[in-house]
């Protein structure tokens, strides 16, 4: 993980510019980065099995985002290695944000990602070793507590500090957190390229919460209301 306000500001500037150049990103995307503990990326087939939990899915040859099969009943997800990490990207998708998928993806590694849709639903998530440790509404970052940001200090603290002056840039700030946590940058060149992809049938297999997640739920007064 990366510390320092200057590092955050440079990455933040990159994503503000990326969103300006690619305005469609502001509508509905899901960008998830998987970092294995061992210096060897998970294969597309392995990632497909992890996301799906065993429900029907297929691995496909490389194709640009605009060529992916976007229609009812099929959920496409681009998959591309980035060093030892793997980038999962969905245009107008959400599978990579689901707790059950995050738990499976984070086994033997860690995962950080962002998701939002046209209705304003969004999540900034972090999972490690089969447990979802951060699952926050990035739009309402000003409502986070110290406990919310504790797992990803200093990244989330830097995010809230910078957004105090640029509160409308929460999407760029959330993407910045993903890069600082994983070391992977999303670029316009990546978005315009061709990548292998997976297709899934809905619904995915469910996954029970981990003991850590259950303990956090029991200790959350808001959750018990």
C-alpha cells in the first residue's frame, strides 16, 4: 500500500482526467483488481470459477469492450493480467462488487474494487483471504467513521482529506484508492484495447459471510436496528 498525500494527489489527477476523457465511465462500471499472495496471476478459468461459484460461465478470446455480448441473461467481464495482479472490468456491470464474488476472489490474495450505476448505487470494496473487510458507499464518504477507514489507512483517510475540497470527484477518488491499494492503474489505452473476457449466467452462487464479517455485523449498532 502507498502512503503520502502527494502520491494520492498525482493518482487522483490521473483519474479525474480519465473520467473527463472517457465520460461514459461516470455512468455505470465495475472495476475490480485481484492481487494474489503468490507472484503468479490467477488464470481466466480460475477467476471465472471464483466469480461464478460454480454456476454456468464461459471463457472467451480477446475482444474490445464494445464487442462484448451485452444482452439480457448474459453478464460479460473483461479479464486481463497486470503483472501478478488481474484486472476485472465490467461496463454497466456489478458482479465484481458482490460480497460472495469478493470472498471467492480474495482467497489466497486480496481484492480492491469500485462499482457504481446510473442510479447512484455504488461500493468501494476491499477483501482479503476470503473476507470482505471494506464495503463503503463512496458517494457519502463524509459520513464514514474512523472504524470505516481503519482497514485501509492511509488510503481512505487521504481520500476524505482531498475530497473535502473536491467533493464531486468521489468517483476519481475511489478509483485512486484502488490503484494505491493494488498498484494497478486503469488507463484509456487499456479501455480501448482487446482483452479476454468471461460471461456469466445470473444468479451466481451464494457465499456465507466469514466469521470476521459476522463479528463486525454483530458489533455494528446500525446493522442491529
